[in-house]
C-alpha cells in the first residue's frame, strides 16, 4: 500500500539477498528476545522451587526429630514392664546377698 | 570626479582555463577512486569481523542448547523424584494412621469419627485435583501437542545471484561476496539454534508447571504428616 517510491539509494533493495539476510537477522533477534523473556520467567519459577525445597527440607528435619522422639517414647512404654521386673529382681537379689553377709 | 571613478574600478578576475579545469577534475577522479577502494577495504574488514562474531554466536548457541537439554533431563528426574516422595509420604501417612489406631485412645476416636469422614479440607480438594491431573495421560498429551511447530524454509538457499550489485569487479569485491555468503550460512545456523532453544523452552514450561504443582502437593502432605506426628507425641 506504499505508493511512495523507494529512496534513490535503495532502488531494488527488496530484491537483494543481503536485505533478505537482514530480515532473517531481525527474525532471529525476535526469537532470541522471546527466549530471553521465557528464561527470565523460568528463573523466577526455579527460585520459587528452590525456596519450596528449602522449606521441605526444614519440615523433613522437624519430622525426623518428632519420629525419633516417638520411637524413644514407644520403646520406653513397650519395655517398661521388662525394666520393672529386672529392677525389682536385682534389688531383691542385692538385699538377699547383703542379708547373707550379716 | 572622473579620476576617482576610474581608479575605484577593480581589476578583472582571470577566468580558469581548460587545463586548470582538467587538472581539478583529475584530482577529483583520483580521490573518488581512492575513496571507493578505502570503503571496499573497510567493508571487507567489517565482513570479516561479522564472520568472527557469527562464529562466536554459533558456539555460544550450541553450548546454551546443550545446557538447556541437560536441564530438561534434570527436570524429568526432579519430577520423577517428587512423585516418589509423594508416594512415600502417602505410605507414611497411612502408617501413622495405623499407629494412631493402635496406640491412641479409642473413645475419642469413636467420638471423632463422623466429623473426620464428613469434613473435607480445601487442601485435600486441591490435592485430589492435582492427583487426577497427574494420573490422566490425555491431558498431558494435549498439553504437549499444543506446541507451535516451526518450519524452516530453504527457498533462499536455492536462489542464485550476488548479495550486492557490483561496482568495481575486482578481487576485494569477490572476497567480500564470499564473506557475505559465509555470514549468510552462519546466520542460518544461528537461526536454527535459536528455534531449537525456543522449542526446548516451550517443552520445559509445562514440566515446570507440573513440578510446581507437585511441590505444592508435597508441602501439604508433609504438613499433614508433621501435624499427625506432633499429635502422637502428646
């Protein structure tokens, strides 16, 4: 729709191969600009992912501590009767031994 | 009066002769030739610099594309590992529930049962949606099939002719023509690499979104498991 004639210094400029090379260069620039924008968005997402991973690590540490506590308490509860019997028997044996020396 | 008037007339200026004019024209001709040769040499140097820059661009683009592919593989591993983590956490959650049934007080558990079954939390709804989205492969295929497909046209490679119109058909212009041809080929390679980068980034975008959703689900599951474990302590 451009009715104006092209400038004198560019007569036949649409037909030259170097101008097609320049247009290809412009398209490459556009693609790379879009790539850079996507990479920056991706960088933001990866940063969020790193933060979430750190929080997950902290939560897993809390879980490990709680699990160890539960394990210890359950171990004490399960073995309390056994430990009581051992204590009573040892005390009575010691008392008997002490009485025999008197 | 007459003497002053006659004396004030200036002497006439000597007009240039043909010899003088030809000398000036010759000087101009020589200057133009030198100027054209100078510009040709500058163009040649510039084209050589362009070739070096395009070679550097090619090397950098190849490295970037390789790095993006490596990151793509790493993202796949991250996704698989996150799925494993979620499965393991679900197993842990079931085991903790079994522990609660075994070790906890039965009376309060019986009282709490209807509230437990009727109540549904928001995060559980989100988790169910995410799990459904993960397990259905159709949606995944649809996402991946929506990508743009780039088609490389090689019409301009077939066309013949010079890049620019010739002014002085000498060796410098021949070398300039060869340099421009090499620049054109390098630019084609750079364009292909840029398109490959674009495709890689398009591929990785849904993977990152899935990883983000998996991570969010993971956070909810870990939080729930931690709550259960803390309840067991007291």
